[in-house]
């Protein structure tokens, strides 16, 4: 019972509300409300109506004044909605006040995203990350989640005489939840330690690494699948996958590259989720460069770009070398002036279609260029009995020429600085 704050069993009809200050952009508020519509629909809940409420100042109890709240409640009742979903972040007290006021389930954008993540998590790490975020979100909301929280403990009459009145049940439950949070953090720490070991193994075999990031449903998984030729779960829905997937590709110059697909971003991503998913998202921090995928058909593409960059900045990865890639060009109509406009705003961007393969060659060339300053040309003389070294050079570098001479195999190869350093014992004295 401590896992989540229980909502009514059959939430079927949602009324969406976006509240914003008069001085804020109405267009952006509308965009966010449309995005909330898609998020709620992802949960299989019918959206019966959505409305934007403009206010002069925030009210601590209901976000808006009582008069505006009563007008909103009339509209909710007229649609027979059984749940109000606010695009705004509600405090626990505001949720309680609204549920008392409206007598229906009231949730906010954060809870919608948490519920979506809970349905998408597949691996143990993702499940733990979601559970931690949900538990931390629900901790201050226990008072409204339980009906028995006013009861007091203390045992029978005899023990009560010695122990006094006892403690509130809510304190017992909060302590249980805090213990659960501590346990979840310990389990995640153990998984992160294992991931760190895996990364060390990856560094021992120093293949360059790129992290693919971007707004949810921009086509990150589709792109990694198209580049690698290996299957990754792909679906046209928000947060189709929450787990990182790494694939190895071969660039046009023969160099190998590890490409990691990461969890998608969304505007107003709950901070607890950003914290919980840092172990997953830190792939972007550790990568040699970042590939930022954007949906070329999205009207809010600039806002999506800012959202991803804001999250990367919070992770400390915003200063990474970055390739901007606009995906889904196959969905553009011939009469849309989208691409020229985007080329003006993002002059270094690459335009591709992961579905048709259009532009992927250009993207691979740009990836190779991104690694150019991280490699060097070397000549090595490898003994004939070290065929394992020759195989490694073909695997990890771009072999330009091979000559068989009396004292070994002379190989001209382009390698990363790390691999070249490991191979210095085979450099000829004259080299």
C-alpha cells in the first residue's frame, strides 16, 4: 500500500487544465497543454476537455481565485470528467484542497509522467529508478492517501499508561516510506557500481562512444537501429523505452563506434526523475560526443531543443561536442518550408530519415569527422606471433596499409590516442 498514492480504480475521463500568469506566453501554455493531452492519452485515458486559465497572480490554495475555481468546476461537472489533470506542479496541500473542492481525483503533470514511466520500465534498474521517484513523490502526500492516518498507536491500556498517548499513524507510515527509499537507493547504488565496472571494461577496449539524446518520440531508437542494423524496441509513442541500449557501428573510414540510445526528455520533467535517471543519463556525460535528435516535423522543435539542452546542462554534459540531427524528413510535405528555416537556425545540423535511410551516409561522415581530432596516424611493426594485435588493430582502427617484412608485419593505421598509447611497444625505433 505504500508504493503509490491510490487513485480511483476507473479513471476514464480526464479534464485538462493549464494555469499560467497573464505575463507568460499563451502560445507556450497551449503547446504544453497539447503535450499534456498526449501524455494522458498515453495512459489510455480519454481527454474530454482541456482549457487554459490565465491569472494575474498565483493563489496558494487552488492556484487561482475561488471564483475562477468555481467556474472551472462547473465546466468539469458538465463534461462528467472523473479526474482533473493540471499541467502545473501541485503541492500536496493544493492537491488535497482541489480534491476536497471538486470531489474528483486530481493529479498533476508530474504524476502523469511517473505513471507512464512505471508502465514502460523493463529492466531492474529502470524499475528501481521509477519506484524511487514515485515513492519520493508520494511521501509528502501520505496524509491524503490513507484513511487511518489520524489513528494513534500505543498498545493496550496498560502499555498506554506507561508510554503515553503514542505516535500518529502517519509518522509510522512516513518512517516506513523513508526506510523504503533508503533500500531503493542502496539497490540502485549496487546496480550503478556494476555499471561502472562495465564502463571500465569498455575503457580497456577503448572504442569511441557517442550518446544519442533528444526529446521523447524524436526517433532515437529508430536511428540507432538504422545505423547499427540490429533490432531495438521501437514504437511511435512517448517514452517507448527507458533503458539505455548500446550498439556498435562501423564508420565509413572503418573506425568502430559505440552508440548508446538514452531515455527521452520532456518539458517539465519531474526533478525526482532527473535525479533518479542520472545513472542512465550519465552515458551522455561520459560519451566522446553527443548526437542530439530532433523531430523535424514538430512545431515546437525549438522548445524541444531547449528542453534537452537544459537537462544536459543539469547533468554537466552541455559542453560536449554535439551533432544536431533532424529526423523524420520522410514525413515532411513538399510545400513545407521547414528545412530551409531550420538550416538557417541550425547551420551545422544533419537532416535524416531513420525510416528510409536518407541522410544516414552524411550523418556517419559527420560522426567520423567528430572523432578526427581524437585519433592519430601511427606505423607499427608487429611480430608474426602476435596475430591477436593485428586483429585488434583491424577491429579498433582504420588500417591504411599492411606490409610483410623480415622482422614482422608493418602496419600503417589510424587509432584513437588511447589505443595508440597501448601499442607504443610495437612502434619501430625510426617511427
